C-alpha cells in the first residue's frame, strides 16, 4: 500500500460546543487527546487522506469543540477529536472551560472505550501530559500513546525518544506500548489504523 492512501474511511458527523449537542451515546468511541498543536486533527486528516476533514492550524487552540467522526461508514464507530490542553497562552477562563467540557465528555460517555494520546516526539510526557494520564486513570480506559511529528527528528533520535517513553510508561497497565507516527509522511499510519480497528472490534 502506498504510504499516503486512505487508511480509514472517516466522515465528519458533528461539531459540539457542549454536551447537549453530543450524538446518541451508543456504539464504540475512541477519543483523540493531547496537548494543543500536537497534531490530533492532522492525524485524522492523514488517516482519511483528506486535507480538510478536521481543521488544523499553526496556532495552538484551533479545535475548540468536540468533533465526532464516523469510521468506515458505521455510525456506531466513532473517532472524537478533542480540543487540546496545555496551551500556555490560553486564558484561565479558557483552561477552565476546557476542563469542564472534557470532564463532562469523559465522565458521562458510556461509549468511550479508549484514548489515543498524541504527543510531539520532541516534547513527550510534559507535565500536562502526565497530569492528563493520571486524571484518565480514574476512568480505567486503555490508552495508546503516539509520538507524532517523527519526521522532525532523525530515525535514531526518534527511536531513542520512543524507547525513553516506553520505559517511563511501562509501569502503567492501562497504557499500550507507545508508537511513533508522522501525520506529515504517514509513517506509522498503518499500525495506527490497524490498532483503531482492532480496538473497535474487540471492545
Ligand atoms: N512536520 C509535521 N508537522 C505536523 C505533524 N502533525 C501536525 N503537524 C503540524 O502541527 C500543527 C498543529 O497541527 P493540528 O493537527 O492542528 O494540531 P492539534 O493537536 O489538532 O491542535 P489543537 O486543535 O490546537 O489542539 C499544524 O501546523 C500541522 O501541520 C507531523 O507529523 N509532522
Ligand atoms: Mg485540533
């Protein structure tokens, strides 16, 4: 398969500024989480091989609503693009709103079965990531960590970062072994799409 072909058929379903707009809570959902600017929306676009499925930006804080996408035309299988956390310039009010919005989603959503946590391979496991991981533990959800933007480092350096991240997270039984990814080159994308489909089948 060529690296840039479509890996998953992904259709935009709904953009929700608050929980009253959420689609029915049924089926299986995986949420894409991570610091602002880590590449969450870009990864959705890459998986679908579409440029503008999810809005991306150089300016952190681009995604401000909770956005639902259907996978492979199955309305019971969803990927959810969440607004990023840890945006240094966000006002206290914005950070509080983020917390409330995400808490409402994570705490109430029965169909949420797993977290895909995106980090920039050049800055993995920042304090806000560690806080997020610790906070997620209460929901007992499995988590897949992806070190994105691997194209920004040499192969060697990226592998070193991966090994360090694997070692630092190995004690956490809810975390699957971290993987490298580049939303730009689609390197690692097949493994990710396989993981998403496996998760959607099994859980
Ligand atoms: N080089 C490179 N750039 C990337 C990659 N993934 C994302 N980017 C760039 O990083 C910036 C942020 O990407 P987004 O996908 O908007 O990030 P996000 O995590 O959705 O950000 P928020 O919506 O603000 O939380 C954009 O300029 C992307 O083009 C990657 O794998 N490699
Ligand atoms: Mg985004």
